[in-house]
């Protein structure tokens, strides 16, 4: 079978814009197994450190939903990126630093689902301009921010 050369080869990583994605050393691969979907599912990691029930947002069943998981993952990753950037900038992050993440599940006019996202970042005692530079650089560093750039409407607020 001949491959259409306008399509990527099997196993090729391609970004949304059609260009090859970054290459490099894989530091970690998260593996999960999910059954039952978002409304009545279960997700478990291969190392059994994660074992959760899934439930629809605003539903009556016990469990979390993918939007909450994304909010937790992105905010934790963003805080890590801020730590990397702070070390480079020789800024000490405040102990009471906090990130509140909000992920909106939206329904468009045509019936398609999409996400909107906000990070509200508190850096008590940090000078405003330095804090904003730190946040902007972290947004360029964070793998989650990179993954959703151009695909999700993002708002990052220094509060």
C-alpha cells in the first residue's frame, strides 16, 4: 500500500498547524486506563497512584470530571514552570503563592464542545512588574500552556 506523502507517516508527531512537533528525550509517560467515560467512569493509572471515579459536572454522582483534572494538572504544572523561571530570574517565590484554575466546558452554536481556561495567580509580596514577567515566562515554559496554545481561549490573571 502506497502512502500519501501529504499525510504524516505513521508514528510521526505533528502539531495542529501541520508542522512536525518538537523532538527530545521523553522524561516521563503517564499511562491511564479509563472505562465508562466522563459520566459514570473509572480512571486508573498504570502505577495505581491514581484511581478515581468520573462523574458529569453538576451531576449527582460522586466523582470528578475531566475539567477538574485538567485544572489541577495545568495549575500544578504551571507552578512548576514558575519555579523554573523564578530560579533563572533569581526571584524567590513566596511561600503562600497560589494558583486557582478554572476550566469552562462550553457548547458552541453549532453543537461543538470547546474549553475556555483561566489561571488566577497570587504572588503575595512580589513586585507587580516582576510577578507579571515571571508569569508571562512561565506561560511560555509550561507544557500544558504550550499544548493548549491556539486551541483554547486562555486568560492568566495576576491577583
